[in-house]
C-alpha cells in the first residue's frame, strides 16, 4: 500500500509540474494586422477616413508612433485616441505603427 501511495504521489507531482510548465508558456502577442484591424472602424479601410476623423493612410512609422505615444501620455489633445492608445503597450503601439506604415500606403 505504501508503494502505491508513493507511485500515486509521484504521478500527481509529474502532472502538476507539466501543468505549471504549460501555463507558464507565453502567448504570442497579436500581429500588426490584428492590431491594425481595430483602427478601420474610425479611420476607414486602409486608413482612408471619409469623415471628420483624420486619415492615417500614408503616414510614416515614426509619425504614427509619435502620435500614438503622445495620445497615450496625454501630450496630444483627443476625445477618443488617448483612451485607445492607453490600452496598448509601447511595444504594441510600435508594432501597430510599423504595420500601418508598411501596408496602408
């Protein structure tokens, strides 16, 4: 009986260790295309806005990133962009700026 308990305890330990390793794996960050898809609702398809919201089509990566960081850090007045930008890490904003500059031209 003692031998069985040791085997069971060992099995439980192995299963717990595998579960911990599996849960410790990092999830891949969202792609630039996935992040940029959220922009089309206001800025239009491929950044071509038909309304009062500025178009972001054709802007450089540096300009886009600076604008988003300024929104995030309340250095640029906004009604909504400051709220949106605060929901992203600086790395996600850089990925977003790179995606838009490369593919929305």
